[in-house]
C-alpha cells in the first residue's frame, strides 16, 4: 500500500532503508552542487554500502566541499584553529575521507562534473570518474546513468511567510528543478524513484524555481542541527584588484552581470562600488593606471566609468555574496519582469514601473493590436492588470462585470481599459537570477533575515534558465539580458585566443567546465553581450614562474573561434572579430613583460607575426613591481585593502597566509630550503611586532629543536611579508 508523500523520518538510517526498499540495491544518488548536500544522510548511504557489498552506490555530484587541510606542520598550525572556528559543526563527507585514504570500495563510485579546484590532481579515483559536461547537460547525463534518488537540503518558510505545505530548495534548485518533470514521468510510468529532502534551519528560504510543494518529496528528514559550509572571504591580492579595475570599465549601465565567487569576484564588486559611490576617485585611479589612455575607445563603446543610474541585473550561475553588496550600494537595481514585451519597453525608457494608459499606448506603438489569452496572463502576473480582472474569448472582464474588447487600436478603448482594469505598479520584479549559492556565514544570515519582499528579488532558478539561452523562454531571456557581461576566470589563454580553464596538458582535471562554455556561447548569441575571461598574467609552480599566455597548450575549454575579451592585471585584449595577427598583438600587450620576447619568437615561427616585428617599448612595464608601485598611493589612502568586506579571517591570519605562501615558494628548491633553514636558525624572534603572529601559531615558547626551527621560519617569513606590505 502506497503511503502519502512525504514520509517523515528523524533518523537518516531509517530513510536509507526506506530508499533501498523503494529503488533496490543499485542506487544512483544525485546530490546538489556545493552546500545543498545532506552530508549526514549521504554518510548513512555510504555506511550502508560499506556494510553490504551487494549494494552498488553511485553518487553523481559536484563540488564536494571539505574543511581546509594543512599539508605541513606549519600549515596545520595556521589552518586547523581557523577551520575549527569557522566551520565548527560542519559534517564532512565520508566518501571524501575514503578517497583521501585510498579506501573507496569497488561498490561505491563517485562521479563529479566539477571538482574542488586543484585539489584532486593526484586522485586516480576522481580523475577516472570525472564527468566532462556542460552544467546544463548534467541532468540529462545523470538520467542516462540511471539516476533513481535525489537527496538535498531544503528550507522551511519563516513563520507566517508562506502557506502551509511549501518548502524551498534553498541554495540548489539548479538541477533538481530541471529534473522534476522527468521525475514525474518516471513515477507515472511506474519506475521507482526517491526524492529526499532534509530540513536545515540555517538554509535561507528562497523563491523562484526553488519554491516547491512538500508533497513533491517522497521522504523528508528532520533538521540535522549542523552548520552549512561557509568559506570566509579571502584577502584580495593586488593582481585581482588590477584585473577588476579593467573589468569594471566594461560593465554597461542598464546591463546584466554574471559573476563568480572568490577574490576576483570580490575585487570586481569593490571596483564597481568605487565607480558608483566615489566616481571622481575612481576616474583618478583609472588615470593613474593608464587604463583610459589605453582602452578609451573600447570602454566608451562597451562599458563606461560613470555611476550606475539605471543599475544592473544579475544573471549568474552562482549567487555570490558580492551581489548583496552591489544591491545594498545601489548598483544592482535594474529589475526584470516576466514579460519580454514590457521588458523591452522598460529598458528603452518608453514606460516605467508605474502602470497607466501610457503603458497600453506604448504596447500599441510597439505593434500590439489585440491581446491574446497568453498575453493577458503574462501581463496580469507582472501587475499590469488587476488580479480580479479576467479574460474570456477576446474580452476583458472588469471587476464590476463590464466587458471590454482586448484591443489597443482605439485610444478611447485604451482609456476605458486603463480606468477599469489596470493595476498600479509592475510587480514580481527580479534583480538577480541564479542557479545556486554558497559563501560566508554572514551571507546566509543576511539572506535568512532579509525581509521577504527583498529576498524575493533574488530568484533561485533552474540551471537551464540561467546558463542557457535557447528554449521556450528565449524571447524573455534576450529581452532581460541586455548588454550582458559574463565574467569568468580561466587558467590560461593560448596565443590564438583559446582558453584553458579546467584541464592540464596531460589530461588531469583541475576543476571542470561548469557553465563557462554556456556563458561564452551565450555572449556570442546575444546581440550586445560580451564574454570576459580573466586570468593572472603569470602562475608559479615548483618555484618556477611561467606565463599564463603560452603559445599553445594540450587542452582547451573554449575554442579559439569563440574568443572574445581577455583581461589580465596589465590590461584588456579585445579579441572578437580580430585576425590571428591582431589577436597575438593584443595578448602580447597584456602579458608579463618577462615572457614577451619568447612569445613573439613562437608567433614568428608559426607565421603569425612578421619576421621584423618588434615588441614596443610601451609594453615593457608589465611587471609585478610596477603594479605594486601603482597601488601604493591608493593603499596609503585606505583603498584596495585586503579585506574590504570583512571576513572570519583575522588580520594576523592574513599576514601569516601570505608569509607561508612566500616561504613555500622560497623553499621549493633544495638551495632555497638550505638558505631558509640557516636564516631561521639565526633569526631573532623576539621583536615585538612578530609576537602576535608567533602567538597565533603557538610558537612563542618553543619546547623542542623542531619548534625552534619553525619559530625561526615563521619569523623570517612574517618579516618578509610585512616588508612587502609596507613597500620597503
């Protein structure tokens, strides 16, 4: 006998047994990206499979998050107290521990389509079971692999906020919302499926596609009483700030913004706020960096430097906490509505949010003579018509019963419709659509405590809506996503403009494709959109600095024929519509000067530059030292600080992180290790300015030779970091 959904459980083990009873011993378990995983329940599935080898458990997911790890003893001294303070009761995934320890049994398979960046290069298990797919194709691919269970965290509505029987998919409607129609079809055809939700009290109650009926779920599990994963804001380095300044000039007022998480995303938010709130200082900064002189024509045609009068709309794969900062500062304020016809009129300035006879006249001037049943319901949903107005066979029925032809040709007819049927203002506007979110603890708290009217402005959507342009909502997406700027990061850009974002030359996966290809392709499909790929000009590995703009590379994520805008800390390269020689020259201008001659030689050998080509003298200042000098006067004025938005990381931890990175780079070679050891043994750790850092590392009173050596290493590394910070 079937039980009414959802069946409720207090213990995850009971839910696991009920799932096995429904779908059998071959479980293909879909888990959301990042924070939406019910880790305790997942661990129960893993424990059950460990106890019974006849169970075959396949987990399809992405971004299996874990607390930070320290590889060396010094790193652990820094990381472990921070991890305990910030992440506290966050339960780690047992399958991650098994993979780390090389103990994942044959009957458990983990398939990820996006890995924790750089963390699993040496994991044979995850490298072999990586699923290379666009984010928008993952739902299809999971079904093809036999998906029969989905489990994710869900949110209850705050008291009095929503009708009984509603839940929210919270941070992760991304794939689940796309899969719900297929799940309904499977159920209707008698195929066993289990959709499991676990209530989590810290998860914000979000709207959009995240809003679902509780009986959508087969099983509901009680709140685990644990913490959501909450990575703290990280310090923003100078190169990221420099990249962000360039990007900020390419954002068009009244446009659309896609933005990611991390230091670069925070830096772009900071630069946009500076542009909006302190425009005079912003222009001075741009002038001091020479950005206006080098890129004035591109900035004038594609972006701008003035404050945001119309504002931006966010259409982003991930809702980063920076979008809330942009909203609070008045940058993210362009509302979009669920009507392509009205949206175009709004953005053209022919109507505003106030509904009136003028709105009907503008629709008529735009080509609408008669209003269909579909048009009416679209318009009523966004507030053009009153809720108590109806439509029947070409007639509008006013609240008092008066019937009016749904025809806009006659001015008098429009006046009668306006008097009897129009609402007061457009409603259900959105300032940001996103597929998933995660971020610092304060971000979740801000969403949870935000008044419902404001929280509704941030709609959580199926990933097919955000990351894809085509489909039945094509016209609406085109209307909403005007002047779109899709900003993403990449690891490398080749000499002919292809981007390397997910895989090394030998095939090992660093992260994943995610939605990058989707956004690049969308930028080429939309009439006035641009893709902006950002990267540091150099990277360091094993003590060696190399260029991030190599002539060629063994793998690429974005093909050269989709090349668009590329940004480094040294400038902007506009590659769209350019010939190969023009692309080479544009990239040469934004690469580190130390690698330009080699790059030119490679280009000449390939026949992409003339034999007599010479690097211009003006390109010789693309150096880290010159970048530091440009920031120095602005840093002295308390601009471009390490943590402009605050963080759960302390100032001492910021300096220590820089110090340990510098120490690691200095000791990657054998001579470097010997030199650092000798200096550490002779170091004087008694200086007053070093004591807070030594105390944080529990090295103020070393009790062994090893601790004395560590004390010396920290002392010299911190001293170097402080010296670099002061610019001396």
